[in-house]
C-alpha cells in the first residue's frame, strides 16, 4: 500500500543508514560483528543496477536501496519519522508495475485519485480508497433464480428471492482486484468505495451513500 498524507517529506526523512543496514543483511554484506562491508555492498548494488535498473540512468546508491526496499515489500514507515495518524488513507500498489519518474516519485494515473473522499462518516481507522471498474455481479441461489425466470418478474418472487453475494472488480492505485462479499451491495461501475480494516479483516465499507459494516 501507499499512504496519502499532507506532510511534506524530504529525503532526510528516510533513515538511509538503517535502509542500508537492512539491505546489506539481505545481500550477506556484513562482517561477523555486523559491520557493513561497504566495498562488497557497492559492487553488489552496481551489479543489480546494471541487470535490473539500467534504464533509470546513472547508478544511484540511495535510489537503488529504496527500490530494493520496495521490492522486498518492507514498510517504509519503519525507516521514516512518520506515524500512522499522519495518513488520511491508502491506495493499493502492485510493486511489479511501478513506474518511476525520478529518484523518489512513483507515477500513478491521476484518475486513481479523483475519488478520494476524506469524509469518514464517524468510522474509525484509515480507509483504502478504490473505484468499481466493472459491472458488479449479484449471485442468486439456483432455486430463487429459476423462480424469477419462470415469473419473468424479480418482484413476483417476493421474500423467496434473496441474494447471497456480490462480486465487484476494483482498482486502487495501480492494482486491480476482484472481491466477493457475502451480501447484496447496491453498487455500480464507476462508483467510489472505501474499505476499513480491523487487522486483516474488512470491518466496514462505504459506497453509494451506504455504510456496510460487520457485527
């Protein structure tokens, strides 16, 4: 994920020494006493740059350390002077599809940000912002759907007709996902959606003026 914040971040906000220590450990470039073997590390980094990041231009040690940190899916917050409360929301990020414009800037299409809405409607937590990018699919039970087809009128089946789940395709940041929820959702293609989490579990969803929440 990538966090959305109003804070102005400078290069000095990232503790590059700690990043270097972490990457050096992964590349086995430390002595028995834990000291970074600088020359060995630089040689490894230059080799990686030539093989994987040569299109970015001249070798840049700090830039490559940040790229390797992202590739290892580490949380940047561990290496920065920033707290969770500084974020107003998140976008999903597929690290395999990243496109860099310079040392620290990741290019994300502007249409992935125009649905960011900071109104939380009293819900706690920091949401992930998404957009529904395809027609939602509402799943009926086989018996109920057969009744609807026979009567040719959705309303004729009355209380016997009920939905079981809703499948939606979403886009957030540069990532696309398909998700199925065990209830009916009144959503349409193009709508914005906010998901709130409790740990790894979705706790609440806001979409189309409706709050869906688990008990």
